[in-house]
């Protein structure tokens, strides 16, 4: 990301190619200070907006030892807020 701060009142999309060696616990993928954290949690994905809400994807099914493209779009003020890909 470039430009200003990402935080409350902002919409954004985060994406990454990942090849996890294991799927245990929480493993951070992308974060920015105290604005957000995009992470793997077991075989699923989670977007954390500190002091606001944790958004967890259902049915993602990440696989250890394989390349996968993961993404999340976050829209402030939208019901649910986060959409995972």
C-alpha cells in the first residue's frame, strides 16, 4: 500500500500468495501498525481490526505445502465488513 494511513473510515483490499509449511495457530500475513492484521488461523483466514472486530472466513480450507492466493476486501460501514477470496 502506498499513500495515507489505512484505518477507520477506509475501504481496502489485501492479497498475498502463501505456501504455509504448517497450519497451526495464528500466523500473520499482512499488517499495518494498529490498523489491521490479515492472518491465517488454522486452515482459515482472519482480518482483525484492533478494538473493533475480528472477521473470520468460513470454509476456506487452506492447505499446507501448496501455493495459494488469498485476499480480503474490507468495506467500512458495510454489513459483515470483510469479504474473503
